[in-house]
């Protein structure tokens, strides 16, 4: 099977593998990770830094830690080009995928290896295929002249097709890594097989969004949230803390119907013609928007036996909302409690809810309302110093499949992905021992700790 | 609010949600609008099995629509487009912009305003 090279973004490394694994599931792709370092370490390859890596060499399952911001390249074995392009077409963190022809640390050894291949993989593109060469460089730049000279060195490929800069049938790419921080081979050479949906990060950029609020969620991480929820056509996804709708747009972007609710109806309604609905119109996704309603998760109006394909949420843990309150009281207007009693809408308990209690209620809600294999995708803030794995909420009907972290200075934000176990397996599960954790998790009283930490560092 | 969503909502009061009287909420004084949407057969095939058909029939009749079949249709890849379109029209293109939705058990009235239902209980009911 051919080897492919994934070129990944340099942001949020902890989310890369969970995304790729989820995409493989969505697109029904089978793959095996290949580790270039294993090839280099093997002794028979010492004299020639490139190996005959594909078939005979051992293939190791990759450690998640291998995909780091410092190493944007991953090698993988796939059935064919079609699988490659399908796998990454809706990816946020993969930039491009290439069929790998060879890798090396120097141009000499790269050309030495490629020119001696008994049956070069580009043979089928030699005659009548229009082509071009492209360059991806890290920690270096190549002038046009240098690029031309490098292209000329590939003369042994004997490409006879027309060079087409605009619509080539075939793109050969040299990826050159001169950054001291990036491990692994310095040069990769291959043929481009497909691009991704990374441009969606730009599409959903908050700076260009018609209606945003204080809790609007970053575009890139809203997209990965939708990805982990396996948003796709046919599905119904619900956000119980919808705010200004950040997750709804990205889930609908991938084709799912979306529904949201919030205890504070004002954010959803917006004003001056700007609202969640107007954002759906801006993104031309109104055809995938179901509804929003004002509602309280702890007194949820969804009927008991109603099933969802996924639940996505960033529960309010009081930091951004808290900051807003402080601004109000310092201007001398009113305290949050007075605000509540003066308002025509009701703002019951939720504000006083501990996030740890809220998370507990949320997983119970998810266990009840998720369809079999449906996913709960939940952002959880934790205090880095206090975090332990016991902080992750548990439920016998839900299995934690990913725990990715976005670190900040004294706190972190974790994206937890749970899968609803099929009901055929959980019919006899006892919920009796299901209790709130005896020890207070590190996200308990998060708001107070967050501001204490902020105070400490300033 | 789309008619499909009415089928997912019941009274927020926990002591009502298990009673037969609470669901579906009774729709009164409704203002309707038709919002054209692209037909998505895949979504209908996925969601129709999750629709409480009897409740849907009750809701549509409250709105004066008798176009739906008595029995829940089984949608397949081959389902004919006329059926899909009529379901799509009722469930997704029919918007309730203003209404009162009443729980048949406790009598709480949930208002729908500018297409958004307010499902919150009052402080005393919690």
C-alpha cells in the first residue's frame, strides 16, 4: 500500500490525531500510521538516509505525542489516492495530503534514492499529464531562481507533459523543513492528492461574523468541536448552552441540523436585526438550522425519550460572564440579583450552580438523550496545578474517547469527547453508584480559582 | 419555531414531563409563516423515526392542517418525493412565529415570541 504524507497545521497539536481518527470513521477510511524515525533508526539504512520504507519495514502505531506543533508531518499507509483525498477533505488541522515518493536529509541522497527507483511511482504521469512543481518551506525561503534550479535537478523524472501553472493534472511538491525545532527528515517529496477544509477557519472568523457576543467561541476550535461531534448530513445536534450560537454554525457547516437553547434568551434573540438567525443567513446555512429556545438544562423541556445524534457545549463557567458582571457593578448600575428580579424573563439557579454540579447534570442528560454511539463533546476548564484524571466526569453509559487539552498559563481548557454506549450493552447497568464525585474536582469553584490565579500572576 | 421542534418539547416541570397530559403542549393563538427550505431527505429519514407521530397529528390539527397520513410513514432511500416534500413542508417549512403553548397537566403557558419559545418556569415552580 502506498505511503502518504499529511501536512498539519501548527496550532492545537493535541487535537490533530482525534480529528484524523474521527474523520477516518466518518469517511470509512482504513489507515496505518508509519513512523519515519523507526525507519531511520534501523541499521541497514544508515548509509542511505532514505529507506525502502513502504512494505517490508515495520509499521508502528503512532503515539499521540508524536503529532506536535513542532512536527507538522505525519506518515500514513492508505489504500489509494481516493482514500487520501476523502480522508482530509473536511479536515481543519490537516492542510494537504501527498503521496510520498521519498524523504531524505539532503538533496543528494533524495535524488540518489529517487533516480534509482526500479519502478518510479510517477511513471504513469510521465507522458501526457500536465504538471507543476510547488514548494512548502519551513524555517527557510527559496527564491524563484533557487526553485527553478531545484526543479531542474528532478530532470531524471523525464516528465514530458505540459507545464501548467493554473490547472495542472499533477502537482509535485517538495516540502523542505529547515526549522531547527522540527524533528525528522529535512526533505519530503511527493505528489499532491488533496486539500482540506482549513479555509473554513477563515470563513468563521469572529471578526467577520455579523453577530457575536462576549462568549462567542473561536472559529478554529468551534470547527473542531463540530468535527468531534461527527456533524454531517442527516444528523441532529444540540447545544444546551448556545450563547450566540458559535457551535451551531460549524455543525451546520458540516451538514447537520442544529438546535440550541440558553437560559438567557437575549443572547439568542440578539438585537437590531443581528441574531443567531442572521448569522445563519450570513453563512448561507439557514437550511440546516432547526431552532433555538429559552430553556434551563436542569429543568429541560425536551421530552424524555427524545434522541439526539450529538450534544456540543461550552458550559458557562463564570469567567467571561463573571467579567461582565463586575463591569456592571463597578459602573454602579445593579447587582446580578437585582437584574434578575427586575427582568421579565426568569434567571433561576444556573448562575449560582457550581460548574462541577452542572457538568454532572449534563452527562446524565447526555446519557439519556444521546442515540447509540452519539457523542457528547464538552469543553471543561481545569486549574492546571490541581488537575487529575479523576476530574473527568464519568457515567456508566458514556465512554470517554478523547481528552484534548488547550493549555493556558495557570488553567487549561479540555475538549472531552464521550460516546454513548449502545443501549443493548447498558440495559443492565446500575446507576445506583452514580454520584457526584466525593472529592471536589479542579473545575469546582472554577471562577474563584481563575480570578485568584489571574491575581497571582499580575 | 418549526413544527418539528414542537414535537420535541414538553413541559419543563419535572412532575409534568412524565404525564400523558403534558405532551404535546397545546398550541393556541398561533401565527404561522412559511419559510422555504431546501429539502434534505437524509435528515427526514433520520428524524422521522424519532417523531412522536400521534403528538404530531394533534399539533398539526391544532393548527388546522390535516394533510399528514394517520400512520407514521417508513422512509427509505426509495421514498417518493411527494411524500418527502409534504413532510418537509409540515415539519420544517412551517414556522410558528407567535403562539401560546399550554401544558395540559399544570396549565403553565409557554409563550412563543418572534419564533423563539420561552420554556423557562417561574421561580415558584422550580
